[in-house]
């Protein structure tokens, strides 16, 4: 803040500063809530017999299997709901780096997955203080 105010003062104009509490989005960012939903989704899918191969042979034959987990769900549904770029690389939930999905894309992915879970009876939560809940309320106005 100090650096920014010094820059503003250099303008030589009157300024008005208003201080107010920063609106809390709680501890539930969309990314954190997404990971929570992936855990619930994976638990549901594993309970319904979904598995992952341990490895895939060069000819495409699957070898062994393991239970479907939250990381598998994250990879699957991130590619499904956020999409991929022209090279087939999925968009990312990260805040920096390559192929970053913007807030709108992340919000739409959350809407799609909420519908997916609701249709299948997958238990999930949407905390009132979560970023997703706040954005959803704004979109309903």
C-alpha cells in the first residue's frame, strides 16, 4: 500500500481514500471446494466399480487395476468441464503458469459438476462463505 500511495501522491492531485473491511471469501476458494468435490465423486465412483489400470502396455492393453481416486477424478473432470487447448493439454486450476483457466471457466466447471453430482446423488457441500457460493449468488441477481 505504501508504494502505491507514493505513486498516487506524485500525481499532485487530491485523492479520496476509503478504508473498509475486505469482503471475506472464507477459506473455501473454488479450487479447494473443487478438490473436496473430487474426493466425494471419486468415493462414489469407486463404490460403483470404477477402477483405473495400473499400467497400459505399448499395444494399448490394460494391465492390473486399482481403485479410482480423487486425483483421477480431478484429471477426468478438469478435462471434461474446463476443456483442453488445441494441443490437447487440459486447462489448469492453477493461478499461474500455462493453460490457466480464468475465473469464469472455473465457475462454469463448478456449475457443471454440481449438476453432475446432484443428478447422481453424490454427497457434496457448498459452504455459504465459499467463493463459489458467493459467485453463484451474484449470478442469480
